[in-house]
C-alpha cells in the first residue's frame, strides 16, 4: 500500500513540476515584454475619454473630446434655433390704376398744374406689417418666409369709398443689403358709403401678385420698390321694383409703389445671425 502511494505521488510531481515551470516562464516573459504589458493594461474606450467640461454662452456643456463640439459650428443645432426673425412696417405711395383713379376736372386755369393733379388723382397710400423667419445661408444671405397684413383706402369719388384689407404671404431671398420678395395677396374690399336705403354696401374679393425689392439703408430702415397688380370682383346689392338685385363687375388695382420700411431683426438664443 505504501509502495502504491509513493508511486502515485511520484507521478503527480513528475507532471506538475513541468507545468508550474512553464507557467512561471510565461509570467516572467510577460513582465519583461512591454508590448504584452500594454495589452494587459489597455483600458476600455470610455475610460480613455477626457471628460473636461467647458461652458458656452448658449448654455450648453461641451465635452472636449466629444462630437458635441460641432454645435459651435452649427452642427447638431435644432432647425428652429438656426432661424432669425424679423418684424416690420412698410408704407408707400401706390399707383391706383384707371379703375380706381379719382375724378377731376382739368379747368383752363389749371395750366401747368394739370400733370401734378393727374398724378395725385392716381395715387393711394398702402400700409403693411409683416413678420418673417429667415434661414441663414453663407456670406450673409438667407431665405425668408413670412406673412403680413396690408390696408388701404381709395375713394375715387364722393359716392365711393373703398376700404381694403389685404392678408399677405411671401417668400424672399436676402443678400447683405438687398432683398427680393414674391408676395401673394388676398384682397377684401368694402365700400364704406351707402348711397341709399335701397342700396347696400359694395363688397369685393380677389387676389394679386407683386414683387418687392428692398434696399437696407441701415439696420432698421430701408427703401422699397414694388411692382404688382391685383383684381377683385365687386358686388353691389340693391332693391329694384321690390326685388333684390345684384350688380357685379371686376376692378383692377395696382401695387406699383415706392416707399420706406422700418424693421427689427432678432434671434432666439443660439439662433443664426
């Protein structure tokens, strides 16, 4: 029995000693080899990131080695924060066209004043207020989309006094000093004079188009030139022989104008310039 135990122990030692020796040699080799040391000490990727934090004026925290640094270059900024906004008022003298021109009699004593009287009879004043959003492009350029509201009064005679309400939609392109807009206008007209009990107020609806060029004198003011035309369908309801009647006719209105504009441009926090 003792002889058997001795033989088993001898076999265990003969197998274990070489294994331990090989393991010891492998460990010593790893300690001496710097490449293997680096592999052993290599950290996961998230432990190698520098988490130094900075503060930006747009109240966003930036990680120095993080892609969020691109927000300073406009990348990763939400679309609405890239926009700038503008609100403004414009007013100008417009040409009425022949349908809405004021009537006047050219007396012989008018002499050299006939031509100025003719021009005055064909003018009306158009007001409008507008709000818009501007998407910035390179070199101070931008695409502008907005809406507005215009109003005017034209009284061709003492019996007719048209009041106009004009909602506006427009699309524009801005340069550094010059902007161009294409405008679509909804025309709502009402004659403010009721000539008799039998005749009701005249009303009309229509639409028009215009192109507006605006040159900025400074940050807040500009000069504008407008070219355009519109048409509305006028209706007058009245009684004749105890029956309701309606008279309908088309009226042309011009939007050819020259005037001034006042505007204020602003940005939301983090928006485009």
